[in-house]
């Protein structure tokens, strides 16, 4: 099953990166439920700014880790390229 790496921009302009099979549902969780990440719960609302579909969870997690290692400037450049 394909997985998506996503970046959301929080209300304080920070960026959060994660993976999900169903991105729309995951963004809803970040904004409306306790199932969202602890980091985003304190920074609601979040806005989806980037997605990248990968073939499986393993590939998505590896890509997520690579994105998390990027600087904020590099993440913004990645978002702007999409």
C-alpha cells in the first residue's frame, strides 16, 4: 500500500513532517482530535503544504527521516518546488 510523506505548516509557522496512508484524514486528526501528534496539538491549526507519495511504509519512513534532517530553508525550497 502506498504511503505519503507530508509536511504541514503549524499556526506558529513551524513545519512538521510525517507519514500517512490517508493524508486528508491525518491532517484532520492533527487539527481536530487527540490522535494528532503532540507537537501539532499545541500549534493548531495546521495546513498541508507538501506531499510525496511513496510505494510503501519503509520507503516513506526513510524519506521522512531525510526530510527531517533538512534545514528549514531546505524544507521551504522543497515545498516551493512542488
